[in-house]
């Protein structure tokens, strides 16, 4: 199977280990992964703050970049971000239709149908909850808002983690509460956001986990930053990083990547 990687802006610019781990995992499972070089932002930041007209050229670039999936050049598009995948599936065509770009909107819908967040791709397309991973650490998991509410990922990431060899998996208290990031929400409502992430961090620390895992580095940036300021010694890691390695072939993020929390 040939898969196009949509890495997202925040991953490409700050946390490339998420895309690298996703690529490593998919290739370890026997698939070919390509990286379309013209990819950029999906437009989520613009849409979430009401800049629909400004979002149109950004979304057009996304459609043009990933159009080969409609011609069968690739089988699927996979992303290590539930929020960006949610934007592709629920915002792009809506914005294009709102601004009168109906033909482009139809293409956006067709591309969205071929686009998957990593845990949904593993469980729905590849039909597996066991990827042969090994990760011998005490871990807790934060289900992100977009994964739960937009993509309806449910407990798929938790089940994937349950099948990781060597892991000690601890349920996070009040796990479905928001971490307070929400993109520009954390800027426009800084005091509220700070209170929310403080509650999230207190719950994480109560588990005595070594690692907090989530499926989106935007939330992990917020949580990991809070953990780092407290010098809590708890690392923030993407789900793909946990699933990427095996006991005989550990996966290690490149030294240049950003490490959060520890």
C-alpha cells in the first residue's frame, strides 16, 4: 500500500518526530510512505479564528498537493494529528462552499474521505490493534478533544496501547477534560487555559507515569510545557512514538527533535 504523509505545520516545524515515527511504523508494517513536498497548513488556524477568505488559498494548496490520491497514485493519506485531520474532514469543504468554490469543495471532500488520523488508519483500514510494539515504561494517555469529538476515535488509541509489549498503562483521571490549548483559545483566554492545563497536569502527576501520550502534538506542547515548568520529569510523547519501535528494533527520535516535559 502507498501512503502519503500529511505531517502538519506544527509537526513539520517543531515536532518532526511524530511524522518520523508514523513513517517508521507504517514502513515497518510493510507499506510505502511518500512525503508530498508542496504540503503546508491545512487552514485550521484561519478557519478557527473566522478568516474564511484567507483560508481559501491555504486549502486550495492542500487540495492541489494531495490530489494524486484521487488518481490512484497513492492509496491513502495519513496524518499524526487528529485536529488537522478533523479540519480536513469537517472544515475545508465547508469553507470552500461558503466562499463559492463548489468544484474545489467536491475535490476536498473526496480527498478527506481518503485521509485518516493514525489510530483510525491502523484500526479501520489495516484492521489491527496490535502493531507489534514494545515500550517498557509507565504510561498514561490523554484523549484529545478533536480526536474524541470530531473524529470519534473513541477508545482505539487506548486499545492500541494495551497491546504494546512491556508497557504499564495507567488510566488518567478526568481523561476527557480539555487540556486548555485549543489553538488561539490559549492566547485569547490565557487565564482560563492556564487553569485547565494545571488541572490536567495534576491528574497526570497523580498517575506517577513516566510518559504522557496523546495523538496530537499541539496538546502535547501545552501539557509538556506545563510539565517542564514544574520539572515534573514526565515526558510528553506522541502515540506514534510509542507504537514505532519493537523489542528487537527500538525506535529513537533524532537528536534534533524537541523533547517535552522531561
